């Protein structure tokens, strides 16, 4: 028998293995992940987030978004957004970053937390290969932003950490095109990948879900709060613009003592100019038995934060309270007036209060000279979002 025929079955097996590794799961093209190491007997250890999942061959990590195929870790989310939609930047929420700007929001399926109160659980808690998604390369995402005239790409809705490689590549493409990057994250990421990412980030909003380890565990987030606090410190040190969101859930993380400790920690470690957004909880996912956060609880949290010395404290998802305006910490005048996500007026001039001249922390303008020219209008492919 000709020698080459001995090799045919071997070649077939190798090709099948390669095809399976590349096409992977449910036809999804796998993308080799970063931040992992071999852990023996075909297992790998993921080093992207503090969960440090030990993943056996053929299995996935806690987030369902990273799979071990033949001793190599792959991302299931690369190039597969479930949302690509235009939103006001206030929705992220960013209140001290180019007010009134329309931005391109991107998300894939998956999350490295399992919060039972998740407001976007339909996409965050669905494995990427089970969620209807689009195909968009990093370059196509940037093109979509340019065509829509968006000067920002915001990684949001689900947890951007679990599409780290995709986000990172989009960030680099965006920078080349003169665009800015921002993310809204739970902050559960290891320092090394975070620091590398921050080089391309212009603004970050971190969910500080509570100031209590028990709350993080009990609510299914199953995360160590210390790691989230460490993330906040790294962002602060990097100089990237930071805002913080705290969703207040009745009877769960609304203790005035915890809120006071959280605000004092923010002032001490982050400084009094970091905007804090208290957000109203609405019954969702596996926490439908609780009522929405009462207005009185939200107002009292804001009073505690102001008393602790924070300069910019907002209340979201509760328009009747009208605590969405930016006030000058110097003279108390209203500088940016908002109703919901809509900016009604913005009086900030050159980053300062026009009445008393006090500097107002934030990124109020983008250098227009560095921005891309707006392209002819074409629809962005939009994914469904609850
Ligand atoms: S990113 Fe996913 S796989 Fe990696 S450690 Fe975190 S939960 Fe585990």
C-alpha cells in the first residue's frame, strides 16, 4: 500500500479536530482567548476574571462564554454581538461625558455574574451559542459607529469582560478611527487584563452592587467585593474617567449604614468628584417578588451621599424625583438639566461653571479635529434588547 494512504486517516482526524476547534460550538467560529494557562491533563485555568475557572477539556467556564477545546481556551463571543444599537450616553449612564451624545452600544451574550435581579437577564444569562446574534468584525463595528455619526463605542448591557478579546480589538480599531471607547462593567476582572484595556478606554462606569460581601453572595453575583474595589482603585489610578452606579434593592442593599460606608469609601478612595448614580430597582428575572425601590429610599441614599461629601449624586429610573441635573458644587446653580436620558440644557463652558467659575469634573467636549467625518446615513444592524 502506498505510504500516503497510511497518512490519510491521520490527516482526516487532524482536519476534523482543527475544524471542530475553529468552528467549535453550534457553528460559532471560535477565537483563541487570552489570559489563561495550561493546568495539566488537558485542563486550562482562565485568568481573565477572579473566578479563575479550572476548565476541563470540552467544558466551559462559569460565564459560559469561554470553552476549553483540546487544551486551548477559546472565546465564544468574538464577533457575535447580540446588540448593536444607538443610545443616549446618559443611558449608560455617563452624566459627565459629552452630554446629549448618541453613542453606539455593543453587547454579546453572557456574564461572569448571576445576579438574580439582573435587568438584562435575557441576554446576560444566555450562553452565547443559544442567543440570536449578528456577525460583526471589530472593523465592521467601527464602520457602523462612523456611519451613524457616533463618536463613542460603548461596551454595555451585559458584562464586557466576557467578550474581552472582541472588545479589545474593537477598542484598537476605534482609536485608529479617532473614536472613543467606554464600558459599563461589574468590575469583576483581573488587574492585568484591566490595565491593558484601560490604555484604550476613555470612560468607565462600574456597578458597585452594594457595600456588603453577603449581598454579593446572596444575590447570586457570587463575587468577592474586594476584587471590585480593587478594579475601582486601578481605574482611578489610571486617570480614565470613572462614574459609579449603585442599584438599590428594597430590603437587600438599602441599609443606611452600608450606603454611608460605601459613600465614605468612594470619597476617600475615588475622590469627591466621582459621579455616583443611585438607580431604582424594578422587579425582574428571579427577583419579581420585591416592589420597585421607593422614592424615599432613593432620596435618603442621595442625602447620605451628599452628607458624606460627594459632589455629584444622581438618581436614575425615577424621573418623578428629578435628581438627574448636574449642579455646581460651588454655587449650587443648575448646569446640566436632564429629564430621563434627555439633556434639556447644558450651561457648562470650557469645563467650568459660568456663574462662579468652578471647574466641573468630566469630559465635556471631544476634540473635533480628531474626529472622523460623518458618513452617509446607513442603518446599524440592531439586535433585540428587552
Ligand atoms: S472569564 Fe469566565 S471562564 Fe474566565 S475565570 Fe471568569 S467566569 Fe471563569
